[in-house]
């Protein structure tokens, strides 16, 4: 099956700086890559996603890039704010509606 | 839309007792997923259903765990007998055929003493 690795496991940045979280996947058949944000005690919530026919996607301060050849994708958060502090999970999926393979999570702390 | 609904939100029980967790997916969604989250193991997929039929239960840890989906709007995850190592947050998620986004419920925090 698919194997998703996520780095780093913890990340601290100063408010206003950028944060980058990287994930790699093993199965070239994966074609959908969502990112979830989980605040302490809350449910994971989708923040952005990308499909394999797209190389980059942006939504305000958040962007995701995908390199299919290298089998890695990254989450970029610019102008970080304290409310960005959370655990972020990447995932890979092979086809519509089927299971997600989640990374192990990155705990992001934005220092005011 | 109320989103995915789970009950109870918190459950404290003693080892050996039966525990039943409940989930109501988003109306119209045809996929339902049960996850377990712990600090040590992260988010683990236990089982998922498509149109009420279990598709993959390879993540179910052992025979003590069972899941059912009797209709499109209700699913249960049962642990019998429960053990302290089952303590975790259990999430239910649903998605619609044709899209991939999974929407998570608020989770059930299970503590087995």
C-alpha cells in the first residue's frame, strides 16, 4: 500500500515568517493530496488540496506544491499568525472516495 | 448542514465493558470512514464503507472491534471487551462519491480504565 512520510514533526516559527511542511509518498498511482489542520482538541479540517494534474495551488496565505516525478508535495504558509498554530497532516489517496494515507503530522507553533 | 455527528463525545468505561460509538454522516455522502487517533500511532484508518458495505477492514486491530452501517445515515463502532490500550480519540468521517474531501466529525474521546 501507500506510504506517506511527513517532515518535520515539529516546527516553530516567528510570527510573520513562512512555514514549510514536506511530505513524500511511495505509490505513483496516488492522485489526490489533501492537507488537514487540527487544532488542539478539535477535528481535522481540510485547508487545501491538490490533484496530480496540477503543480501548485494557492489560497490566500496557504499554498501547496506537487512534484509528481519526485513524489513529494509541500505545504507553504506565508505571513504566519498565532492562530496558525496547530498540527498539520498531509495525506495521499489513489482514487475517488477511497482511503487516505495520512502522514504522521507536524506540530506548528507560531511565536508571537 | 450539521456536518458529521458523533456520539458520545466522551466515554469513560472500565476494562472489559462493551463500548459503542455512533456516527451520522453528512446526508448524501456514500463513503464513511472510522479512524483512531493516538499520540503514538497518529491517525489510523480502522474501516471504511461505501454505500453501507464494508470495503476495507484491514485496519481493525482485532476481533474485539466490529463496525456496522445498517443504513446510509448511521454507523456504529463497537469494542467488546474494551481494554486500556483502546483509549484514544475515535473519529468518523464521510465523503461524497465523485469528490475526495473527507469531512470529520468532532470525535469521541474514549478512556478505558
